[in-house]
C-alpha cells in the first residue's frame, strides 16, 4: 500500500496591492457569507474590522475584570495584614484606615490589568502560533512589508474552490492561489 502524497488544502489566498482594494474586497467577502477567513495587512487599516463584520473584542472586559480583581486583592491583603493577622494601633488610627491603602490597591489594580491585557491578547489571538499554512506561501512574506492578503479557509461552510476563486478574482485581486496545509 502506498501513502498518498496529496496535501490537504488549507484554502485560497488573494493578494491586493492597496488598502482601498482590500477594504472593498473584505466587504464583498463578508457579504458573500464567509465566516472562516481573515485579512492580513502590513499596517492597521482604519475601519477594516467593520468591513470584515467582526464583533467587538472581549479584551476590554478582561482588562477591567483583572483590574478589579487586582484592586480587590490589594485591599483584602492590606486589610488582612493590618487589621486581622497583625493588628497594631498606630497614632490612634483605626485598624482599617483605607486612605493609607489607596496606593497599593491602585498599583495592584494596574499590575493585574496589564497582565490581563497581555495574556488576554495572547489568548484571543491564539499566540504564539509557531506554524501556519500561509507561512509556506513565498508571496505571503510581503504581508509585513507592502502587500495585502485575504485568506479564506477550506473549512468554511460556503467554501467551494471554483466559486470562491471567482469571488476573489472579482474583487480585484492581483493574484489568487490555493494554499496547501
């Protein structure tokens, strides 16, 4: 029995030469109903997330939640150490003097927010990605320099090789090629 040498198809990759071109192409791909696709640009393109039909990111809520967790941790830690575990009355002040707790509470809130932002971003972006099928396409290296790309995955329910290629060519793509995994 011989093994098959055929590779699994990842999808199609379309190349564009301008931000305006990829913006209009993203609107057309979105309107065609594709859900498993992405746009790759060398710099942020204002409004591209709207043209792609992306929902708002949950990252602000993650950062807010982590900030509140850090602040709560800070105030609880200080309360426990100064009022419960080792109570000392200093200068006739109450054991729980919240005014003195503000700097540490604020700093721990900021620290936890920063950790939430970094690790939340990494998790939501599925990073680090050590391998991706698009890395094998020589042209895709220009995505970090001066070219714009749209990739549509073969696992998309609307994906049909011929129809999807025709759609991408109709959006003004410079080139469209099949990507193997």
